[in-house]
């Protein structure tokens, strides 16, 4: 299936997905979701890929939101299915067995902000803007935004951002713990790539296990989280990558993970 709305590139062990509907600021429509869903399946199945970067093909917008024209033509059932599709795809993004970095240029509004929150961490250009402006249209976020933002920044701040519909600059996103790092726009991808190269040297098994432990543990109490961590630790400690990592440590060399 050829892609029209996204661009998928793979180099070495790093995959990049670029949103590519620049004429509508990369607005999310059903066709783009279908393509993104397929691309994520391909990446997940490719054991050689160890990192995914999610970004855009331009500089004005990461994603400016859902495609309002398409949404306005939907009946109740179609709109519900569209929102559920977005939730499932961003959950698939979050659950990928590899680290996922959002490289945010420009606008990350509505579905764009929700897509970024589905990544493991966000590197933003200083020109980036984040927001969930659905209240301005008499709507609420529909692709997981009410749930992920509350878990990320807490209920009070998430209510303020969602109920007011205000947008915040990159500096505020960093202050609130939404973005991990801010850099000049011209250096964004270079900075992201430096981190991606570090991650690509790690064990895919260990990355998957760490993500699973963190995400599963966040949905339970601390003691239950310890038990989850213990079970996952047990599953990796005798694996091939762990043996290689320990052997490399004793031999004072860089490990070569599968």
C-alpha cells in the first residue's frame, strides 16, 4: 500500500514517520489514520528497527488537529468510529516495543497534541505550540487527550488547558513536563537524531520491557507496580541481550545487541 498522507523512511535502525498533508497543516483524516496504522504494524514487525521518530514534512505544523471538514460530514456513528480509531492508533503508537520520539515543529493542536502524547517523549522546536482547542468548537478531545494529558500533568492543569482551549508555547510545555527538551528549529532533527542513535544501540528487548513496566505500573498502586517490574525483570535477565550486555561489561567493550 503506497502512502499518500505520511512518509515512512528507514535508515540503519531508525524509522521516521512524517505527517505529509501540508496544504491542510497535516490535519488527521481517516485515510491518514489507516496509513499510520499500517506503518506502525510494519515498524513493530521489523526487528531491525529500534527507534521511531514521529514528525512532519514541513515547519509550520506537526499536526494542527483533526480534519474538521471530514468530521463535519459524519453522522453520530461515523464520528464515534473516527474518534475510536484515533484512540486505538495512538495507543498502538504508545505500545510500540521500541522508543518513540515526537519531534514537534510548529503547531501541535488537538489530534496533533494527542499524537505527541502517545510518544515516549517530546523534543520541541522553540516555535512549537501545544493545545487542545476542541472546546472552542463545542467539542472535547476525542483521540485520548482527556486521559493522557491528565496522567501527564495532573487533573487540575489538564482541566484548565482543555476547558479554556488555550494554546501554550514550547517554554510552557517544558515547564509543565509535557516536552522533554526545546531547541532551535534548525537544530531540532539533529538533536532528535543524536538521541535516536543512542537508543538504537540499546537492546530492543530491554526497551520493550522497560516501556511495559513503566506503562503497566502507572495504572496500579506502587506495590503492584513492584510486582510487575519483578516479573518483567525476570523475563529479560536470562535472555540473550542480558547475557551479551553482562559479558561485554566484563570484557570492557561495547555490547552488540540483537
